[in-house]
C-alpha cells in the first residue's frame, strides 16, 4: 500500500514538474509530454520504471543541459552565446 502511494505522489510531482518546466521553456514539448507519460506509466504499467529512467537520461543529455543553463556571468553577460 505504501509503495503505491509513494509512486503516485512521485508521479504527480514528475508530471507537475514536466509541465511547468515546459511552460517556462526549460523543456521542449517532447520532453514535457514524455515526462507526463513516464509519470503515468510509473504508476500504471510494469515498465514505468524503464520509461522514467529513459526520460531522465534524455533530460540529462538534452542540449540545454550540455551547453549549460542560461546564467549571468561576470559583468552581467550571459554564459551562452546569442
């Protein structure tokens, strides 16, 4: 019972985070919708763990993560070339 409850709470958090990251422009539509699907599969399907790990790996290897998040460096200049 505790396993189902914890998976449900975690899946809601993953789905909510994916949607809001997509709205803020941090995720592409593909990654956002895949995150919602992986969250639903985490609760409903036996392969949900694999889908979540695949989504997490794709988020970690996305160009925005590999290039560095937009941030302000010395002198207020962005670290990403425009």
